[in-house]
C-alpha cells in the first residue's frame, strides 16, 4: 500500500529540528515534520507555582497555540475568544505531563521550566511534534544552565519523543498521520515513549469506531519503530548534551 | 496482596445503578461505585449544534461537574471561577466521544443527546463511573423515545463501560482504583470498551513515571475482567431495553 | 378550594430532611419538599474572606446551583456560560444573609462556613427549601465542631426556616407554591423567619401586578402557619443538637 | 428624636427631579434626593429580546451603575472587573420588574424600553431614587411617543415610586435613610408602591438582626407617608403627561 | 466658509468648566464643550500599582466611559459586555500618559491619582474634553493636598489641554470637530500640548484617506490657536491654584 | 554620534522580507528588521462583519500577537489571561486602519481580508514592521486573487510602510529605534506613509516628556528618509505585482 504522499504505511515524514531558532529563550527549536512546523521554546523562571512552593522541587508547565492561519481555514484566536478550547487544554496538559516524566525535578530546585509550543503551520501531528521538539529545547536550556553552573548535572533521565499511529477506513494501520489521514481515520493513537522503550502516555481513540486488542499490538509495533527514528534525530541535534542524558541518574543510583 | 479496603487487586468495588433517579430527564441514573456517586442524566433536544446542521445525523454532547464538597476539601465552583478547568474539559470530551462510538447517530435524526454527569461524592474513578452510568441513562432515554415511536429502533450498537486500572509504587497492578490509590499511583489508565471487547478509548499515563509493554498487557487483562462485570450490571438494570442493544445494527447490515 | 395536587391553600407539601447525606462535608442534608430536592452542605474553613481578616469574627457564605436537568427543560450550566445569572446571585446572597442572622459569628472565630445548595430536582420553592435545609446542615456541622471542642458552645441563636406564599390569578392566597403555581402567580413572596417569629427577610414581588396591605397581612398569616411546621421538622431531625439552639445566647445575656 | 441631618424620623430628604436633562434619550431626568444624584434615561428600541419575539408585547429592561467616585471611597468599575456584582444585578432586576408592573406592555408593541440609572453621587437610597426617577423618564419618553403618534395612548396604568425605611440600633424607625443611617441600620426595607397604594415590591432585610410583625406595620406606615409625597413631586414635574396616567386603562376596562 | 453650527473654521465651540461638581472626589469638574459633557474626577489613593512599588514615585491612571445614552443610539455598557473596547482602552491610555507628562511624579510620593472621565453627553471631541477637564480636576485635587500639607508644593509643571483638528471631504481644515464633522472627516487629529507650546501627543489619522506635510502644518497652526484659548479657560477656573503651576519646577531648576 | 549597534542616527536596521513563508495563507511573509521578526499573513474570507453587510464594500481586519518568549522576559499569553491588553488592541486597530487607507475596498466586494501579525522575536518596532510586512502579504494575496480572476484588478492604490523615529535622553533624533533605544526614549513617534509621501498615521508620544514643533519637523524628515528605503524593499520583493500598484486608480480617475 502507498499513501497519498507516497510513504509506506510504516514510514515517518521527513523531520528536521533547527536548534537555537530564537534569540531570547534559554532553549528553542523549529521542528518540521513533513508540512507541520512548530516553534518550541523552553524558558526557565526562578520560581514555582503556588502549589509547589516549599517543595524544593521544580515544575514543568506547557502552553500550546496555533497561529490563526496555521491551518487550511483561518481559526479565530483563543486570545480574541477570551478562552482556551478543550483541545488546547488537553494538549497543554499532555505536553507538560510527558516532559515531567523524564526530568528529575528535585535537581532543578524551585524553578519552573515553561514550554511554549507555537504551531506556525499545521498538517497533522502537531501535539506529537510539539513533544518531540520541546524535549530538545528543554534539554538545551538545561544544558546551558549546567554550563553556567546554575545546576550541577543535566537532570534528564532519558530521551522522550512522541508519534501518532492510526487505522484508516480500510483498516490499514499507519505511522505518523498527516492531516488528511488523521481527519479520515477510524482510530487515532498518540504514543509518548522514553528512550528505553517505556510508555509515558498512550492515548488511543476510536472516533465513532473501535479497535481490537490485536490491532492495538500492531499499532504499538508501528509506533515503536517510528519512535526509534525520532530518538536518533534528537540525539543527532543535541550534540554534546546528548551524552549527558541519563548519566546523573545512573551515578545517583549506584 | 490485599488493598486498604480489603479488595483483591483484580476486584471491583461494589456497584449499583439506580435508574429513573430524577423526574424530569428522559433518562437518569445514580451510579454508585464504592464511595463514588454520580448522577447521570440524558436529555434529548430536537436540534443539533451548528456544525452538524443539515447533516441528517444526531450528536451526543457531555458535560461533567463536581459538587464543591464532593471531595475531601471543598473545591471552588467552576461557575464561580467563570471557566472550566482543563481536567473538566478533558473528561467532558472523553465521555461524549465514548458514547458516540456505540450510537448510530444517523438513526436519531438531527437531535442532540445531552449527557450530564454530576459527581455528588468523589472517591476515585469519577470519569469511568460517569461513562458506565451515562450509557445506561442514554439507553433508557432512547428506549423511551422508541416506545413513543419518535425513533424506529434503539440505535445502540453495543454495550459501553469504562474502568480504571493502575500500577502502584510497589509495581502492583490494580483494578478500579479508589481515590487514595489513584493519588499514589505511578501509572493510571482508563479503558473504555464495547460489549464485544473492542477498545473505544485507552488512556494510560505515567505521572513522573513510565511503564513497559508487558505491564500494559497485564493492565489490559485486568481491565477486561472488570469490564465484563460492569456489562453484566448494565444488562441487569436495563431490563427490556437490554435485549434491543445491537439488534438494529445487525438487521441493517444483513 | 383545592389545588392541582389536592392540597388546601394553607397546606405545605410533604417534607423530609435526610441528614448526613454525603461523606465528606461537615454537615449535609438532602431536603425534599414535594418534588423539589436540594442537597445542602456546610463546610467549615479555617479562614475568612479578606474584608473580615482581623475582625475575630466568622463569616457565612452561600452558593446555589441547579443541575442542568433539575428542570423540565435543560438549562445551560453557568460554568459553561462562564458567569452566574442575576437570579443565582440574588439567591446566594439571600441564603448567606439569612443564615448569618441566627449565628453568633463572634463565637466561631475567624472561620468561614461555606453553604452549598445544589438543586438536583426543581419544582418551585428551591430558595426557601435551600434555606430550611442549609440551616440543618449548618447546625449539624457546628454541633460536630462543638463535640470536637473546636468551639465552646453551639453558636446558633434560634431556628431559621423559609417558605413561599403567593396570590394566584383568581386572587387566592396560597402557601408553599409548586412550580406551576409559582409560574402563574400574580404575587410571589418569600418569608424567612426565626423560631420566635421574627422576620429576617421578607421579599414580596408583584410580577406585572400588585397587592394591597390587607392581602399582605393574609400572606404573612399563611407563611407563619407553614413556618411553624417547618421548625417542627427541623427540630425532629436535629435530635440532640436541637436542645442547644438558643442556649448559649441566653447564658451570655443573663 | 432628631437625625444627624436634623430631619424628623418620618421626614423625606429634599427632592428635585430635573427633566429633559440630556439631549439624546427619549426621556431623561436628574433626580436629587438629599445628596444622592442619579441620571435616569429611557430609550425606546424597536425590537424585543429573543424570549419575547412574536408575543406582540413590549419589554422593559433596566441597567444600573455607579460612577467610580460616586462614593466616599473610589470603587473599581464593573467594566474594568469584567463582570457585574450581585448587588448591581439585584438592583437592575428590581428596577425593571417594578416599572413593568405599571405599564401595559401590550400597548407598546414589540419594543424595548431601556432604563439606564447612573448614580453620579451616592448617599443612600440609590435604588429607590432610581425607580422614582426612572418612572418619570419613562413616562416622558412614552408621552413623546404618543405625541408622535407612534402609540395610541399613554400605556401607564398608575404612578410608581420607591422609598426606603429602616430600624436603627436604638430600635427607632426611620424614613428615607441616608448612607450613614443605612450602614448602621439593623433592618433595611425598600418599598415600591403604585399611586393607589398597592405594593409592587417589598424587600425587608435584617442584617444579622430581625424584626417583629408590629415593627413591620410601623415601617409600612412610614413608607406610605413618604411615598405620597413622592407621587406629588412626580405629578408636578410630569405636567401635561400626568393627566393621562391611568386613563387608557380605565377606558379599556369600561 | 461657515460650519453647520455657524462657527468659523478656526473657532472653538463654547466651553465651560464647572468645578467642585461632585461631593466625594478630591477634585471634580463638569466640562461642557458645545453639546459634549464630561464629568472628570481626580481621586488620590495612598498606594501605587505593583510595578511602581518601592520607586518613591507616584502614578496617574485614567479610566474613561460613556453613559449608554450619551450618544444618539444607545450603546451597550462595557460592564454588561464584560470587556472594554479597544477604543476605550486607547482613550484611557492617552489620558493617563498625557497627564503624567506635566506632573512631577516624584513629588507626590507613592500615591496614585485616579482620573475618571465619564461622558454623560457626547457630540464629538470627548477624549480631548476629557484631557482638558481632567487637568483641572487633578490640579484642584493636588492643590487641596498642598493646602492640607500632604505635599509640599503643587507638582504641576505646566498647563495641559487637548483639542481636535481635521480635514473634511472638501479638503477644508477645521478646529474642534463636532460629531457630525468628525464622522464625515477624511483626517482626524488630536493634539495634546503643554502651556508653553510643547507637544505631548500628536495623533493624526487618515480614515481611508491621507494628508500631506503641508496640510499637517496648517492643522498644527489651527490646533495651537485653539489650545491657547483652552489654557485661558483653565487658568480662569483654577483661580489661586493657577499661580502655582510651574512654580516648583522653576525653583528646583534654579 | 554612533548608536549601540553602530548605526548612524538616520540609518535603518537591515531588512529582509521572505515571501510565501507559509503554505496555507493566501499571502504570507516573514519580515526581519534587525532582530525583530514578524510573520504576517493575509487571509481572504468571503464575507464581511455584520456592520458592513449589504455595503458592497470589503473590509480589512488585523490581529497582532507576540509569542510568549518573543521578548527578553517571558510574557503571559493573552489567551491564557482571557483578554487582550490595551497595547495589543491599539496596535491591531492601527494596522487595520493603515492598510484600509491604500485599498479600494469597493473593488474587493463583500470580502474580509484578515491580517495576522505574529511577532516571533521582538527587538523594538514590531508594530511598524507588522505594517510594512502586512502590506506585502496583503498585496500578494490580492495579486493571486486577480490571477485567479476573482477580482478584476489589483485594488491597491499606493505603497504603504511604517517606521519609528524618536528622541533620546540627550535630545538626539533617531530613525528606527531598537528595543533598548525605545525603552529609554523621551519621545517615540510612529509614522505610516503612502508611496507618494502622504501621511496615513502620525502618532508621536512624549512619555513624561514633550517636544517642540522644530523637533517634530526633524523627526518627520528622518522618517521620510527611512520610508523611502522601505518602499524600495517592498517593491523589490513584490516583483510583478509591484507594477500594478496604483494602476487601476489612475485609470479610474482619468
């Protein structure tokens, strides 16, 4: 089977991650996955939200937005509407929770890492691209903090990336859905995984449809294949910082 | 292993579903799962939201809320705050999407089924109890509509229920977490399934933790066990309406 | 004259007050007045709102809400609309003000008693049922606090209950209007009274109509009759706590 | 007994009503009651709110606001806060309901009369001054409409005015409380009455206090005395329009 | 050329400034410019906004609003809409910024001067009338503070007034546009100037039109002529306070 | 005098305008002015806002936003705050008004051109860069519409660009202020001009300062010099479309 864009069912779209994309943030990337483009930035603030004060731990908070014309049809800005949609809130919570799972928050002290994911062009998979890109931006921000000796070691326990898989109307399983595939899919699943193959998030949804346990297994296989490729891209762009991922944790545990 | 409340790891809490709980709604239940109590109502409105107009299909929309003192500590009302939390939006979207997967929306015409899930007492698992209870309220509302000949047949394709599973700090897998178990869990997963064992939603989250594919398999086994018991409870309380579930669809397909 | 539901014009609907209705709140009741059902809870918080800080006095704040399908037609949630209606605000202010009139706020210290009245089924008289039920929930919460020796005596000066009276299109005066009577009434009056027959609130409204001073007198007679019956119900369910109402105040004054 | 400002307990403050105060509105007055000053305008719009469409009846809607520095301390604008307070909503609803009771809404057709009451200086009694002044503004707006033959007769059934009465800490009953009296009162009551002595609204509140039925009678006597004086002031300023009040209704009924 | 109201192109409308217009504010005026009427008040608060704390300087904040029926057609209140329009925000910012330019904020200490401009009747030029009137209200408030020895000298560096100029469809340049002229103008310019002829604000807008540098010069000439007349009116009403304007600054500089 | 970045006082920062920057919008550019980077898109919608319906004219509406980390310190998103700041509203209104002045709105029919300016990196002059870039995006969108024969001719009457000028603490006049210059400036002026040297907007503000008429003249000279250079950049990137600017209008007028 070939897809609309000529990909095999188990093939990712071309991916690039441009680092140091913006001047001001501690870490920033432009991640491009096919036609999907997301600016991910990591900003470190020297305080935590009220519910964390006194905990001696840090926090990671994520925000997500789309430019009005990131999409085929122009969307009304959430700032103009005066409230965030449920979709936006869901994605923001997902990104934050995912990143928190691979960071040793006790090592960053009472600081907040703000992750901002702004989609400038959307063609499916914006939330997974956001996680994959935000991991790089955050790692680079923390690596810089380490270089400046604001923290002792890089508090990243493992790689983290995300990918979508799905089942189309002909019951074919696909890796990394573009927008037209996503809109037509019976089942849509997002997988967030660590470098050593552990699940952090698994969200599989049948929209007016359902899927069997066997289909689930095949979707997980597809996803794992794609995620290995994403980890390789992350490792390549992280350079020197890549070597420190997972280090501290090992030492601490020994 | 025994749990705080004496249950085995693969044991559900006691469940009751009181039907015709309120006077006005087309369908209404009080579902009690251990100490968790949710009023679920189904209201049928003779129009659909703007994006569905002219589609000749119906829609199912869900809203979820907690009484301020459903919880150990009093929560500020979302109506007083003037906005819904991300958690509430996420749950509302999950309930609506889940129910839509087992209803033939073309058979109900341009009508909206409003599902309201109001938690009057919370002890973990409020979103899964909401889905399990709302399915019964909705089925009874539609069965009444059929009796009144407003629709030709019961447009319910299959049973639908939801349950939580999770992994605690000792890496033990548990079915149907109560609040204290949920708050302490490393991994929390909600499974929404149809009567014939198909997944509608699978949401597994590691909060500052992760889980392996083997653990996932065991969690799915636990969940399926609990869901079979929930389907039995639903069937028992639905009485006559239970027999019509899935009927129409078969005829249509033959 | 007989009413739609067979009552005499000076007859209350059947009333029950179920105490300890919910697990978490310090005090909670389900009050049922005919078909009207309200969950009233009292929560005690160890601080007061900013304008009371340093006053050495407590505060009582009330919130009121209806489930969307408490009514014949489904109502849009105020949380979804993002703001409270004028009617809700008016009722909340009435409940709080009424309860404050019978509590010695200096005896509870800088604490807030949160009263939550959630109407799960509405058939007229929800604000008066809320006051009558909330008085019981609040008294039980404070009685428990006294038992736990967090306060020295029960700071309740007198009983408090509320009832509606009205005048229908045939100029007949009625006690305790149900929804259809209320919707059709020319004059609608809510009376909040203490156990010794003093008025706390009197709100009498002619909707596109008016009433004479003689009619007012007869409405007050009707209301007083009903309120005596409500005090009796409150006394019965309060048990032991009933005996302490008004005690402390007498001692203090002697 | 003499009051702070030298008035007898049953004496109103000096009242003036300046008509045609603003250029644009169909009717407008500046009402001055002692130091309280309110601009009341009546605007007629050729349509009704959605819930009235097709009813062939008109509607009266009222809005109330205070300039930030109408009061001793500057208040934050509700427009800046982004929402109306409960107090404002309560007053708006009271003004609208009161005026609707003396207008034959079927005679104005599907039109809305917007009443705007803007307090430019506050010294107690702003809501009662608003009603008394708004009645004049509205009557003049409708009289002009009649002159322009947009309506056949003046659809005002009777005069309408409002006054406050109260009980102070020494248990003295007072007419027309100024701000310092109001702030210190045990009981505060607003009476809205028609020209022929019928009640339209009666709202009597004990703030952390209560009042007996005998006290209520004396307060009503006081209020009626003051209201007769207010009707005389209204009659004087209305001039020619005064003669038409109540006319049409009589003819119609004969 | 003569204008609709008979004025010459370089003629201001009649202006009056009534001082001590309201009882409560430290300074208050009613400024009347033709048919435009604005209540301007100045309130002094003994604290500054968070971003100024610790600066030992004061702040001036302005708010602007219109009564709903200040205009030909009734406007919806911004308090009812729940948000300020862009136009209102722009005007508020302009008034505050303008006044800050002539006050020595270090001399008032950590205090905020709140300027409230409430338009009760609008006929063009409400923002310029607000600035011209607010300058007088503010000066009188500060003069009173000086008299009460809360500040050492009047911290007003110079006079401040504002006027509009514009170009109509026939390319004629006009001073002080009324509403009908403003609505039809090709170019609309607001000039805010100090007593010694320095610009504080210059905002010239072509609405679907533009203007040459020569036209700009002539507009500035027109504006300067009008502003000199406005300074004279301000000086006349300020009386004794007028003599202290600019004094302190001179002493300080010498 | 030399500036911090080595520029002469009358020198613009380096400018680039990348066209067709995004896939979906009808027109889109990335404009870079020194370190300031703004994505400007033009989207054409086949309807106008309610107040324009039936006018047979089109409309141009602009929205402006900054990424949270476009700035040195992270800003809270306006979508998260739930409302737009006054600054944002002011800028949006300025951009829309400016662009409308050079478009013949009758030629585009009842369509809305949505202009979105999203600042991804800010270093001063974001509003002027937005206007200069948006003009190009809009022109390209309309040129495409003409190519598709949806409109008969390019309805652009002239070029349009904007630049800032200012006066620093040493009374030196500067062209095109970067952020540090802008933050320290006594006077800040934005000039929006058409290709033939007509003013569309002139906004000159003294922040706690003022400026003389002579200074104004020199600032206008500086601005005009910079604007000529901006028109040249626009012309270069517009290519073929550049030749059609102003064409139609000439023909129409002849």
